[in-house]
C-alpha cells in the first residue's frame, strides 16, 4: 500500500500509524522508507491539527460558550490548521 493522501479522519490516522509501524525500519532510500518519511510528516500534521482543535474546544467550554459558537470556533481552527 502506498500512502497517497492527507490524513483527515481518526480512521485514516489509525491506518497511517499501522502502516508506519510496518515500514518504519526500511532503508530511507527505498520506496517504503520514503513512504515512511511522508507518513511521519502527515501524522505530525494531523496531530497538530487535533491538538489545536482540542485547545479551542476546551477554551470554548471554559468560557461557557454555546455549542453553535464552539462549533464555529472549531471550524475556524480547522481552516487555520490546514493553511
């Protein structure tokens, strides 16, 4: 399996982690090694996005904001994380 997309769901994240565990020790110049490097980058990006979203959610909950307002904050955070 060659990874060919960004990670945007928890299910894709789990698949990426599983794939990385299989190919992690391959030589960096091999196709699997290059795929492993790509997966590390994509996994780190996804983890940063999730961390950002969780921080915004906690901030909104502590502020007593409505669910709609929190949802708007999360959507804005997603847009910023992707840029």
